[in-house]
């Protein structure tokens, strides 16, 4: 790993530095755009380390989420965060009138804790930043450079010597696709885009066409989901179902053209795939992302792999 989390003193140290990981969590989240509602402090915290607010902005709708943040710094032991380390999660969230639970870990959650969080999704929102996600944001978001330097000086120096931050144009959206199922007929039909934002983008709209069809869809009411710090926007399913269906022939070969408008300009993506309906699969063959004439990213299916594996290439 690029970031050595052991540069931050252990939480059980007695040298006055035991709060550093919570302070890092505050600075990191604030740098990511969260609003700090309650600061970390010493003493009994009632089951929360920090309270933050995340503001999600769609095209014509906005939504604020209040997160209870729990910071666990186990990098010095290397242990994962277990269910016994995060007890009564739902009760803690409700006690502070929050909407969700946000873990912030210098290692990663255990399988048991992941299961606990999954079981809570019907009642509260859950999410977490693990060590890999934190490192990814520290090393790709130049706006977090000062936080990176202050809390991990040795790691930051090594990172700078290896080349540091790359061209911001290499932060780009990638559109993935999935088959969706009609809730009434249970038939698998059209393909809907999932836009993952890799970088500091504000999404404006998405439109795409399949084959030579003139059908296009513009994102109007996105559903936002956060996983490991990455925002994914799902196109409204009903809109897609009412717009077009996969051509009625066996295993159609699709050519999908997609435009994604962001605050950094418009990106184009061309994707080829085979769609099967029995069983329902979306078999990606190749995709490429461009900004203007510049190719930024390619993904292609590796031949002879089962299950399918894909090769990603970022073009500098």
C-alpha cells in the first residue's frame, strides 16, 4: 500500500496522540465535501465519534443524509473490525437522529460485520471507508493533498517522489450496464446504465442509444447509492422499461453509445456486448471512454476466462 496507516498513533496510546485517527477522519470527510455537525471529543461519546451531513444534488432534486461516523484504527494490530466492535448500530443511529451509519476504518470490516451491516439496510443506511478506499481517495484527489501530507508525512513524501497526482482529466465517469426485470411480467428486457463517478465530478446528465435506435434517455431523477465511498447513479427503471426493449432475436449483439456530461466536460463511451435472456446476462466485450479525441480508459474481456475476467487500462 502507498499509505502506511501506522504513521497515525494507535488509539490506545497514552502520549496524547490517541485522538489522531478521529481527527484524520474529520479532516478527510470534510475534504470530501461532508459537513461536520459534531466534532470528535474525548470521553464517553454515546456510540458515535463524529456526526456529518452529506448533501446529494440531483438535476432537479436534492437530499441530505445525516451520518453517524464510527472511526476504528486497528492498523497497528492488523485486525479487522468485528461485530463486537460495533454493537447496537441501529440504536446508536436512532439515538442521534441520524439516517445512517458510516464506518471509517484503517483496516477493513470483518465478514461478520459486513453481514451485520447488510442486515440493517431495511432500517438504516450503511456505508464504510476501509483502508483501500481511503488510500484511493488520498492518492487521486488533489484536494486531499494537505490532509495526506499532515497525517502521513512519510507516505506523502514517497508518493510525491513516485510522481504524485496525475492529470485531473484522468478522473472520469465509467458507465456500466445491467439487465433489469419488469416487476409485473418478470421478463428481462432493456439495459439500464449505472454511472460510477471516478473523480471529483458533478454529474449533469446521461443519455445513451442502442444500435441504430433513436431512443435516448436523459437522467432526470437519479437514485444515488454509495458503496465504499464511490457514488453510483441508477437510471429510473420504469423510464427504461417504457422506452425500449432488447431486440427480439437470440443473443443480440449490442453497440451502446453513451454521453455523460459533468462539470469537467462531456465524456463519450462506446460499449459492445452480447445480451442473453436465458439465462439473463449482459456479456461485456469491450468499452472505451473518451474526452474529445483523447482516449482515457479501455476495458476488454479476457479471452478464455471462466468466470469472465476483464482487463482495465488507463491511458496517460
